[in-house]
């Protein structure tokens, strides 16, 4: 243990503790900006500098360790002046149009500057001008970037996508795309983790909210909107709503107030995915075991990563479309028939915790229902918030409304799709049934739950042992594929979610400075599953109905047409064999 | 009334002189990988401030040039701007009245020719081709990428054995390099920005000498793969050491009596004592590689046979044949190539030069070694004849100074013309011609003889140290591609036309430094391992002490001391003295720890394994 004094308060901390953490223990708050614990401890912004007695230089509190007897002053005249000047320098390079910035009110730089009572700017404004292509789902504005380097770190160290890097040298250093000139020419997976780690508004998704409003205002269009499992865990966060307040029914009420005609639950098509993917797996497992392992395909960030980095594994991706895309295909066929409506007049939108979904719905081949895109528009949870706010709607004043039949709900299995391990667990609940004709204990596959990056489990079905793995975060996916490629691990079925923690931690979710939200949101999905009376996808009456009335059985010809896709129908920019790009 | 006055510097000027020194040091330690266009603009800015303002091209033109280069950065330039920059610079060069303007313009022109790609990249793509990939200068500058800040921290903490183990992760020759490494690690040391580079080599020596016996690392599981290493010098032994650690079965074939290559048959014992070398080689041999000495590959058939018996081969012959000057009388008795003399010494035959007058021809490190060895072999006088200026010598400055202290006379601008012999065919004198330094080409002035001024240097022995070649004929016959006698291996140490055959060290680069030979061995070891179908990783479980806060006030660098000349020239014992504990503590404490402070903490501060 080490004894230190911080702002006159004595505290004892273990050896190796940073000044920042020691200060926290002493009840002294030190402002930080570039710092993200465990990910970015590089002392770049110099906002957390403190004065240490005996030294003339100031030191970053975030990455320097305390020493026995150290006396630290966080608010000495020099510490205050230097911290303020550093923030003013950052502001001089920052395009600070707060009034028109998506991160206004949730911006770490704004908060630091406000907290330090900075009201004048002594330095000449000198922000960079580059803005990336506004048509791509992920947009970077150089003028707002404060070079905290978090995007580089999360892209390199968590996702192993290595898209962002430091470019140029000296005072012209900025963040750019590695091995390409433009983002849309890069291997970017569109996971969006750089957005949720950006302290300012330098990175954001393409805002498509106006396109939804245009469709709503178009009298020719019938607008349906699906809500992804993970969105229900987070949509109320920016409104400051409690879990009890931010229900699906309240969100439905809000969307109806906005003018959406039908509000559906993506949990339904998650159940549908289970029927198709589970059947596909069982078929391969029993008939074509040389085609195993099977990889899940619900996560478009993972599909993009697999195609650009591990193209040899593309044939192992399940052909089942993601729940978003299955929903779109069903709406513009089955549901259009129910409505007796021309499918071309249906506008199919979604709210997703995800940026890559914007790309997925724009894949040209995703038009199986009627020739139009199966899903016309994908909004992120953050866009949903901005849309509601822009219409001056206070959700707390809106009454709860039930979602629309026949896709008003899914099973608990479909619901846990939003968290890492959820797809695998849901798939096995039904695969067990499809293989044996009887239901397993719904919690039999609980070993794949939890926030670990790489989980393994073995299950017994029909006396055979199944080896499965669940990874979240593309860096873990990469490690798994490398080990698999080296022959070190063998699995039959692998679930991959690009974002750490799964969709609950998705790149389209509300941003919270330095908080790993997936761990806080996932339990909400599991809690609902536990109390649900319906815990198996195959028992969802809407699922039973659609197969009975329309699709026939899983993997039927119609099911193949509407609910499956060819992952080779489009290409990542750097896929070796054909350099084409899908522009979302 | 005073008519004239003495010039005295005012305080402002004195401060400026200090600042010049600061910027000189800063430039000398500048990290590679900076944007060349940015630097061109920056240098031009300095040049502008030097203009007296009299003439148009310099006063106005340089400013306009800088503006044009700035427009390249700002994104307003087009490819036509490059042409305007070039024309403007040419015009300034041609019309400026004095060197302040014309030389500034010439720098811009040089840059345009040297890095036009970079200008174009900025204009077309608004970015720079330069990449900052060297966060920790010493680690990057060391060809083997030894974790320098890591072991300096260990030395500072008194953990010498751990320091040695950490160094051995990347470089098995810790003792050798502690004594004779050319220490490229010091060349860009960031401490130079404050005062002077850290004495890294001296601290390595201190660690080694205070570590006690540090055994080789544990070998990994046996693979059953067999690797032949041809040549037991630093490069070959490095390969043997790392591949043995990785579990491969290695046999080293050495044509001489003992292992060590140039370390034994080239470096004098007063710089590298034989017992130090032997101990180091003994540690490497703990990994279990086999050694066959007095084994020379003398035909391509033997090479074929070797290739059959082994899964991979590493060629590290060294460069052991002495080049000749090409003058009349070089065949005289008493004329000996330096390599031959050192080879004899390596095998225990020390020449007796008592009372003899010795002349050494050459200006490199080998020439200095030869001259200083001759002094220690009792020579009555030792003279070095070198055709360029002393400043142009390729030998290290401290070696030249040390030789002079040892009593060696250096005759620079003195080109050998002829060796005169007596009736018995023995050399009696060296005819030399004084030189005048001429036009500068590739950084060095071309010397030109002054006719009619030839002088005779009477002498009894002439040692020729003008370069070495590679004895590679047999390998050429076998089918190894050669490049002017050197083995043509690529930077992965592979030989493209010969799968499974690798090469490195002096036989590939020509005579170079021990650390470059070791680096080649390290690269080859990794790539041979891959070639054999493995991916063994070399790492070490040494935890680096936490880096404390530091102020970095200027503090003098501890230099190595030498035994007094009159004492050291009496024997072949080590002439350099190690640091004291107090010196080592202070010197290791000067490290700025670029692994923790600066870019190192963000990117590549520590390479834990390879």
C-alpha cells in the first residue's frame, strides 16, 4: 500500500494505482477527456494534469502511478491554468457549433469546458475542414475531432478492424483511414464502436430521420416500423426514463403519435430466424457435417468483417437473413397479402441498435419480396431519440399502446437475441425441439450467457455432443477464426456479434461516456425472458401461423426465397475477387 | 577618442547561440518518418529569417516559395503548383546574389527531386506518405529492436540479471554488444533534445558485468527439424541460439578452429577480451546446438549434400578476404592484409613488431584496430596513411582519437602510390602522394593527387586495411545468386531462388557491424521457423519496473573512461573501464522513458515477443 496526499486529503491505495484512481478514492474529481479506462490511457489531451510537490512539470493523472509520500495538488494555480489553457487549445481546433451538433448536451469537451467555466477563447480558431462522404452510413467530421485517439484504439484493440489510424505528421496529425483514402473504400465493418467511444461529435451515423418523416407524410405510403430487441433496453436512456417507464408499448404509442401506421416487434422475426437458422444447422449437422461449423449471420458488422478479413469462411455463414431483413421480406409479401395492399406502397423501416443495418438494408439483393428493398430504412436508437425530440414529444406524456398484430411480440428466445449468446441459446431451444420433438429446459443452454468475449459450451442432442462457441467483439471473432484456422479449436456452431456485449452494446445505441452499457442493458432482456410464458421460438403463435398459412415449413422453397440470402452477391471494397462496393 | 572597438556579443546574441545549439541537437536526433514537405517548408522558414533583405529573389522569392508549399498543405494547390515551385526555386538559385538565397532555393529543389511523390500525395489526397512508426527511437534504431527503456529501468532498479534476460530476448550477444556495439540506439535518443544521448552501451556493459552468470533461456519442445548454419560468427550463432530455443536441432559448421567469426578473428582483444567472448559463446551453447569446427564447405557438392541432410540452411560466411589497394609492390614481403593478421591473432599467433616501423593503409575501424594492435605488438612507430581527410574517415571518432593517444601518427590526405622493396623482395618504404580534397560526391570530397610532391615513408611492415570481400565462389557454383561477390538474400534473409536456404550478416551486406549481423540472425531465425511450419514466439517473463515521474533537467552524460595510454599499450587487456555504481545509477536515471511518455504509450511502446 502507498500513502499519498491529494488536495490535502490523505489516502492509502495499492501500489501501481494511478493518480486519477487515487484521487477518486480520496474523493477528489480530476477532469479527463481522452481517457477511457483500460482502453485509452495515453495522456494525450493533458486535461487531467496535476501538480506533484517536488516537480516543476505537471503530470497526467490518468497514466502515472502514485508513489509513497506523493503530495498532489489538482487545483493549484499552475494546475488550474494549464488545464484551462489545454482545453482552450483543444477548443481552438474544434469546430464548436454546438447548437447544430448531435452530441450537444452529451459532449465530453463541452462538459469539460463548461465545468472549467471557460467563457472566452484566447486562441485563433483553426479547425480542420475535411468531412467524409455524407452518403456512407458512418460519417467523420475532421473539424470536430479532438484527436483523443479512442476511435483508433477501439478499432484496433477491441475490434481488430484497424480501419482508423494516425495520419500525417507534426501539427497536421489527424485521424484517417488506414490503407485507403476514403472510409467507403476501407474494410470498415460499420460496427459503430468508434461512434460510441467518441467524446465529441466527430463521428456519427448518417441521419436518415427525415426519410422516415417523408414516408409518413406521403399519403401513398403505409409505414410499418420494426423495433429491434436491444432498442427496448436503451431508448429511454436519453430521456432519463426508468426501465418501467421506457416500455415497448410506450415507444409504440410515441411512434403512432408520430404517424407510423404499424409498429412491430423484431422479436417476431428473431423467432423466424431461429426456425430457419436452427433448421439449417440441424440439416448440416445431420447430413453435411463437413460444411460445419455454421456461423450466425444476424450481425451485418460481422458479415462485413468476415467478407473482408476471412473470405474463406463466407461459405460457413448461415444463409438465413438477419431478423431485420426477414421482417422486411415478410412485411412486403405475407403482410401485404393480409392487408390486401400493393407491397410497393408499403414503407418498411426499422429502429436498430446498429449502424451496419443501414448498409445491410441497402444491399441490392435484399429485395426478395416484391423487387423493392425489403427494408427501406434503418434508424439507430440515437436517431429515434432525435426524431422524437424534434417533434416535441415527451414520451412520459404518451400513453402505452399495444404493438400491432400479427407481429406484436416474439418469444423470450427472440428477445434475448439482443445480447451476446442470445442467438445461440434461442437457436438451441428450438433446434432441440426440431431434432427430438420435445422441449428442453429453457435454461438448459445458459452456459453461453454473460459478458465474456469468447465463451464455449458443449450440449448433448440425440446422444451427440455439440461444440459451440459464442464471441462478441470482432477482435474476439478474429482470435477464434485464427485458432480455428490453425486447427487449435473445433466447433459445430458459432455465434458472432460484432459489438462487445452484443447488440445491447451496439454502435447505434445511446452514447454514455466511459460506460460499458451492454452489461447494464443485457439483464433487462434476460429478465423478460425469465418471466415470459413463451420461451421457445417455435411456440410463438405468429410463427406457427406464418408457416401454416404461408411458408409451409422451414427451408421450404418460399422460405429460401424470402428468408435466405447469398452473401456472395455483394462485395466489400477490398475483397480480392471483385472490387465493388455497396453504398448504403 | 576611440577609433575602433572590440566586438562583444550582447545577451540576446549569446542566447541565440545557445538556441542554435539546442536546435542542432534537436535536428541531429530528429525521428525518421516526418513529413518531408513539412520539413522543407520549415527549413525554408529558417532560411527566410536569415535573408539580409537586399536582393529580390531572396527577400521576396523565399517567402513566395514558402507560401506555395503551404498551399500544398492547405489543399489549394494543384499539380501545376509543383511546377511553379520548381521554377521559382530554380530562378532564386540562379539569381540570388549570395548563398543565403541560392542555397535555400537549392534545398527546395533537392526536396522536389527527392520526394516529389509526397508533394503529389498532399495535393491529390490531402495526406502524407510519411508514417510515424518509430515511437521509441532507441528500440527502433537498434537493428535487433532490443527493449532499451525496459532494460535501463531494470539497471536503475539494480535488477541486472533480468536486464540481461530482457536483452537476450532480442539479442543473445549481451556481453559482446556491451563492449563493442556501435550503438545506433544512441543516435536518435530523445534525451539529445535535453542534453546528450544516454550512454546505452555503457549501461548494457554495466548490467552484464553485475548480473553474475545468467544461463540461456529454456528450450521449447523438440521439433525434430534440422537446420545447418554455415559460419559460426555473430549472425550464425544468433540463428543457432534462437532456433535451438524454438526446439529445432541446429548444427553450426565453422571453417576455423573456434567459434566467434570476426568477433574472434577481427576484433582485437583489448576491445573484446577473449574470455568474455568464450563465456558468452558458452552460454549460447547451453541451448544444445552442435558445432563442427574446421569444417569448410569447399565444393558445391558438399553444399548439395548439406541441403539433403538438413531441412533448412543458413549461410553466414562473413567477409574475411582482404581487399588490395592495387598498387605496385603490394606483393612484397612484410605486406599483410589486416584480416590475415587478425586471423593469426585469433588463433594465438600474435605478431612481434618490436622496434619495427609499421604503416597501416586505410581509414576505417579495421585500420584503427590494426594500428592500435601494432602499437601493442611493440612497434617502434605506427603510421596510418589515408587518402582523404581525417574527418572523412569511416572509423568511429573515438577510435581515431584513441589511436592518436596510443601514439599512432595519422597521415591524412596521403594516398599510397607504390611499395618499394629491397633486393630480398621485402617492403622498405611506402611511396605516398599528398592529396587535395576536391569536389564533394556522395558526401565526401574526392581526393586529387598533387603531382611532383611524392614522399617516401620508410617502413618494415605494411598492413592493408582497405576493405573486405566475401569468399562466396563455391556458393555461386552451387546456384546461390551473388551480387558483386555478396550473397543476394532479401530482407527476410531468404534467397528467392533457393527455398529453404537463408543468408545474412557480412556475407550479404559486406563488412558491417556486429549488431547488424545479429539482427540478420534474428530475422532469419523467425523466418526459418515459419519456413519449417512453426510459429514459435520468443518472449521473456521479466516485468518492467513502473516508470516514476521525472523532471528531465539537463545533466551531463557519463562517458566511458579508458585506461591511460602509457599503461594500456603495454598489453592486450581490455582498455575501456566500466561505469561505477554511482555513474550507472545516474546515467540510467537520465532515460526519458519514451516507452511511457510520448507516442510510445499509444503505439508500440513495448514489443513483448517476436
